[in-house]
């Protein structure tokens, strides 16, 4: 029974990792319509030059103020904490 639970978690983790990688492609393409549903309305985006809310971040991506040209992903970690998901990309 435990193996079945681990398999399900593993599949869920892989789906999240896949979506995270796709998100970086949408950011490169400035595809705001695909990104909108991924970001929670209360999400915060922290960059070296400041912190922005969802709408501000989407506008920054759309206008190219910050242009994600090519994400070079070296490592991905998925953690589930009390019904919340954290997905970190390095």
C-alpha cells in the first residue's frame, strides 16, 4: 500500500516539474495568457531589483522589462507543506 502512495506522489511530482519547466518556456515566449492561471492572486515575485505582485510581474514579462530568454535549469525540488506546494528551481 505504501508503494502505491509513493508512486502517486512521484507521478504528481513529475507533473509539477513538467509544468514548472513549461512555465519557463511560457515566460520566454511572453505568453501571459498561459501564465495567468498559474500564479495565485496574492503571489509575490522577488527579484534583485524589487518585489512585485501578480499583475505587475505579468506586465513586466509582457513588456519585456525582464525578459526570460533561456532558463538553464540545473535542479528542481518539489515539497508539499500542509496542502501548499513549493516548487523551487535552481
